[in-house]
């Protein structure tokens, strides 16, 4: 009996330590929302569906988009896509990371920018991504260890992601649920925990690939596909320019939705979550540098102040608007790139 009691005490201590570690890891994610500044409100977009086919031609360069990850900031990609469509600039390949992969995957499957915008501005995306508010999930962390006490092992993370995958499946027609069947050649970047390498998923079920690419460590459970165990691609490759070139693009336009690194005053860091928010901004800025150097053009919407897990419709609309503004400014330079490339051929 004494040995059994000692074993129970050890187990309780282990569980308590695990709970603390998980809570600390999630604090960084919560801070990215709480440290963000409020944004002005704007109207939501309209829904709709449209077939988008890749018009690869030998008379012009093949254009690829590298869509960076960044939570709800990925709504900025929608603004960029809207402008490219309006200006008649074709898109032949798309590779995305995390929520950038979600926008790119849905667009490649035929969803219009207005329809994708609605998923963000009407909170449909974030409700599917975080089925229960994060603060509430953190409060019930002890319940997640009950299965472990009963001898059932599960992957680390608060959200399984099945509802998110189901939501994504419903967004596209049954004929477009495999990546190889999409209108535009597409890849989703994810990181395999087993060998520590980033991979671009270019075949198989679209929703599962997007679920894997968005599996933020500690927040979402890893996704097992074949012999790999995937987490968010932003861990190693948050702006997949190189992967877009490998797909066959002659010109790669990178859409970087990281916050810009600007000097801050010391009092800023007295705000709750401000340190973690700053650290994440610096991290993504650093790991994206090599990819930025390979891009032919970089569009960098100003998404300053928008937390990656914000559930505010105004934040989503702010990102869409920022994407549109940045893309309109970029159109003349992109046209010049296309003309120069075509002239060389």
C-alpha cells in the first residue's frame, strides 16, 4: 500500500508539472492577441464560388505566390488575391504555410476572394479553428490529463482539429478535395516532428494537409499522415518562396504578413503579453530572411497590431484592406517584372 501511495504522489506531481508547462506555452499564443491594438470596423464581404483555372502560357512567365503564415492576418492574402484578379495578373502556382496555406488552398480549389474574406470577417474561420475560446480551454487543462491517468496516450495539444478539417472540407466541392485535383497547382508546408524537416504536401486530402500546416505546437495536436507527424509549417518555413520556385514558378511573389520590426519604447514592455508578442515578431522576421532574398517581389501588408488568434471581425477586415492597399501599390512593379521576363524570351 505504501508503494502504491508513493506512485500516486509521483504521478500527481508529473501531471502538475505537465499542466504548468502547457499553460506557459499557451501564454505566448494568448499574448499575441491580448498585446494587439484595437482596429477600426468595416463592412463584411459577400460570399460566392467561382472556378479558377490556371492559364499557364508559353508567351509569359509562370507566376507563383508564396503565402506566409500568421493566423488571422492571413486575411491580408485575400486582399492581395482580389487585386491580382481585378488587374488580370494570373496565378499559376500557390504554396502556403499555416493560415496562408488555408487561403491558398481554398483559392486553388475555386473559392472566390469574397467567399474566403467572409470566412474571416464573419468569424467562421476562427470559430472552426478555435472551437472553444482559448481562455476557457486553458482553464480546463487538468481534464485533458484524465485519459493519460487511465492509460490512454494522446498527442500533446489542446485542440484535435477534426472539426476544423470538417469545416475546410465543406468549403470546397467534392471534386476538389484532393490537392492533385485543384484548379491551381498547390502545396501546403508542414513540419514533420519525427525527422524535424519541413515538407510541402502536394497530394492527398486538402483539408488534412491544411489541418497539418496549421497545427500550432501546444495549441493544436499534431496531425498524423502516413508515416509522418506534422505540425505548423511556420516552425521552420513561414514564407515558402523556395518551395514555390520548385513547383515551377518563373516569378515568385511573396506575401509576408509578419509584423514589421520597428523600435519600441521601454514602457511598452510593461503590458501583459508584450514580451512574448515581441519575441514572436523577431523570430518570424529572422527565419523569413533567406526566403525573402529568393523572392522576385515581396508584398508586405501592414498588419501591425493584429494578434494571430484574434477573433475580432474588425481585425480581419483591417487585414483584407491592408492586403488590397499593398497589392495595388505593387501592381506596376509586378507588371514590369512580367514584361521584362517576357522580353528576354
